[in-house]
């Protein structure tokens, strides 16, 4: 029975389309006959037997029938493609333009003929133009409707319904139009113009266009405006030169729809133009996130070192739009392989001499002699070149545990081609590649011999390096963290990022599982965090995008719990969302009470589709001086003593309640002692992580 109902509905919809089209054509034919009959009677000073309201009624029916025809055909389509919708408007306008050009050509060829001076013939061809233009206006209006109501809300829907139904009601104006009603005519035009401006700024669909699609949209929208000008100008010429029974320029519905189409097309063009520069930047940032993920997950996919190097070279080229590049791979301080992009071995030899003159190699050799004990000064790794083909260079060493395993050289054909952001991007790619290579080496070595734990200590240092080495403390708050892993490497993660002078983002997470796999997933989480946090997203949007990014690289059995906090120092507020992580603990000095947040959320990577955002809440609280935000992982509350009793939420909240007057450092030290005293030893069954923020 359900299948039968679906088939019946499809047939009914097709039948409705055919009927509306058939009756629209019949109305147009009737309109032509009625107007010609009235004109013939007027010329011969005879009684036509019908009133002028009949053509007006037929015109109204013609518009309404095509309105419902396109409403079913366009608005009810299952899928939506913005370029296809604009292409539909373009193709409809092209057909109407060809019809009008054919009519104009016919007039031109027979301009001296008495036939083309006949009012009846003139009105017939005017009705041909009239019918075609109405088809274009109504179909474009329905397309605009679908674009405006993309991601609609209740308020927008109400405004649109008032606008749409008022427009349809204006079709009745022609039945009561008199000379004394000109003020009403102008007032209605102003009313629809105001609504048109309000609705024309609903352009959410533009954000989903890529750079090329935006240029295509601009072209199509410009053509729509040109079509509209040509059509209205054609109607105006007819109205000025000939005596018409039914003048379309006196129809308030037609003028309002034409004005609305022009407004929306013009504002769309302007908004797209303003979005073009940020479009390429946004696409570039997304590309960087994906490339970072490729480097992060290369080992999990079973790639070897050479494949990681290839991904690194490709990612670096794409990130900074380099002209040429090469990557040298070392073993025992000797070059064993060189990967190149758009450069020959002979040219590499020539460029190396230019780089030697720049002093970059001398700086690297000095750092190498010191075993890279000091951090590299990235400003000294870029330089302009005295070379006929290349104007600037960026040299980035690949270092694992103070051992140089390679050298990346990126070239551009312009001087000063590398800014600070580009250097940071390449540095991130190189660091992630080094982590992947190092982890690959560790895993390979662990499979060959029994020195698994000894080698994993190196990975532990790498994994800990992913955590912030120092935490922020300023006049607004003090922050301190505690982290202890049950194994050599773990999956707990916390970080912060100063978005601007008034906002700081804080994240805490826990990767499912333990050991190296959890550490790898933790590095992916760090990459996603630092790539997305720059966009200053709200906590719900951040977790939704993070879930989308991680879903493509996490194993099906893996997931990550996280909580994301946005601290606004100016507003003194905290906006936060939870993705399956332990609820945050907040102590309010005003209420002298410590309580856990009660917001819902599902872990990252559990729901791997567009419905994930339905499982995330966004919450907001305001803080005062003396308040404390306590973030932690489940290893703390699930810690068990010798009797199998868990540490639990109550002990944690009671401890914070009793120690709220202490500094964050004292709270941390006291908690560690309290926790170890409770479990009776320092042998951990899970990772322990706590992040304490006290507001000043």
C-alpha cells in the first residue's frame, strides 16, 4: 500500500503540471482573442459585447496558472543545485529573448508593409511578447523564492508569505483601477519595494559556492539583469509607439516582480563579489586541514616513509602556491633520495649556490652543530635569491629528536614570496610529517625487537609536545594543567588558543583506547583544533566541523570525546558545548557552590553524517571574580581504590568546594595528593588530565 500511494502522488503531480500548462495556454489564446475583439470593435465604433474586465481576468488567470506550474516544477524539486537554478533562469530568459528578437525582426522586415501598421497585428505580436515575458518573470520569481528560503526560519517564512500573498492579491488591482487611485498604485509599489529589499539580503546559498561557481553565478545574474532590461525596454517601446488594449506596464504585479528580480540579482552580485577574496582563502584553509589530516593518518593507512614525503611535498606546494620545490631525504647524514616538483637536477645545483650565498645553509649548519638545542628562527629560513628563475626561497629542515632526516626547499618566482603565515603552515606540515615518520619508525622497530617500551618513550615526548608547553595567565584568569599517562603514550588532550584580544578558546578531549593509536588520533585532534579555531566559530559549529573532519580519518571503532569552551573576557562569559566528554565542573563564588554542567553531546566520530549537529547543545554562562572552571578526563572520576570504589563526581565537586580559596597550583597539587591517597598507589589504570581556570 505505501508504494501505491507514492506512485499515485507522482502521477497526480505530473497531471497537475500538464493541466496548469494547458489552461495557461488556453487563457493566453483567449486573452489574445478578447483584446483583438475589443480593439476591432473600438476601431469600427461598435459594441463589443464584453467589458475590459474580461481581458484583465484572463491575464490574471494566465499569471496564476503559470505561477502554480513553476511552483510545482521548481520549488518541489527533490534536490537543489544553485547553479542549476540560475541556469534555468538563464535558459528561460534566452528563449524569451529569441522570441522577442524574432518579433523585432519580423517588424523590421515588414516595416513598410500595411500589415505591420494594422493595430490588430501590432496587438497580436505584443501579446506574444507579453506572454513570454510573464513566463520569464514568474519562473525567475519562483527560483528566487527557493534561494531565499534556503535554510529558512520561522520569521523569514512569515515575511516571505506576506510578500508573496500580497503580490498575488495585487492582481485584483487592475479590476478597480481609476485615475484617482494613482497614489495607491505608487504606495503599493513602495510597499513591495521595501519588502523586496528586506528579502534580498537572504543569501545563505552563496556561502556554499566554491570560487568557480561564484564567478559562474555572477555571469548568470548579470545576464538576468540584461534580460530584464531588454524585456522591460521592449514593453516600454510598444507602450510609447502603439495603441494597446492591455498595457503590461500598468500592471502592479508585473512591475513589482520585475523590480524584485532586479534587486535580488543586483544584491547577489555585490555580495558574491565581496565574498570572492575570502572564498579562495576559506578553500585554502580547508585544503590545509585536509592535507594536515592526510599527514596525520598516513601511518594508520599503512603508508611508508616515501609516501609521507610525497604527501608533504604536495601539501607544501598547494599551501603556498610554490613555483618549484624539492625534498631531500637523509640517512646517516647522506642524501639517499630527492623528490622534486617542476625543477631539474641541474637547476637544483644552480639554486643551491644561490641559497648558499643567502646564508640559510650556514645558519642551519650552525644549528645542526648545536644538535638543534635551540628553537629554529624561521625568519632566517626565508630569503630572496639572486637567480633568473626564482625570486625567493623557504628552506625547512625535517628534524626528529634533534636528528635531521631531510630538507624541504620551496621556491617562488617573486621576491618576498613567503609571509609569516606561509612559514607557519609549512612548519606545521613538516612537524606533522616528522611525527608520522617518527611514529612509523617506532612502530616498525617495535615489531622487529623486544625494545617496545624503550622506543615508545620517544613517542611519549613527541605526544607530550603536542600539548601546550606553557599555559596562559593574565589579568583575567590563571590557568594550570595536570597530565599523567597510564602508558608511555596516551590519548588525553587539552589546548588553548587566543583568538583575539578578548576571546580565548579552550579544549579538552579524550581519545578512545590507549597507547599509540590513541596518540595518533590525539595528533589529528590537535591538527583539526588549530585549523578550525582560527575562524572564531561558536562551540557548536566548531564541534560539528571537527566531527566532519575527523569522521573521514578515524577508524570505525574509534571516537573522541571533547568539550570546547569560548571565554569572552570583555563580556565575562563562557560559551561551551560538549561532545560526549565529562561534564565541566564550575564553582560560583557568589553562590559558594560547585556544580557540574548539564549539557548533552555525542562523541566525535560516532555519528558520521550531517545529523551530528542535532546531538550538540551550545550553552552560555557568565563568570565573576573568584569563580573556577575545572575540566578533567574520565580517568580521574573513574579512579578506583583497593576496594573497587570509584573516586566519583561527588568527591571531585566537594574537593573543589573546600579548596576554592586556594590558587590553581595549590588546587592541582592537593588534588593529585588526594587522588593518589585514595587509590593507594601511583600506578595508573587510565590517563589523568585536569585543567583548572580561576577567574581573577
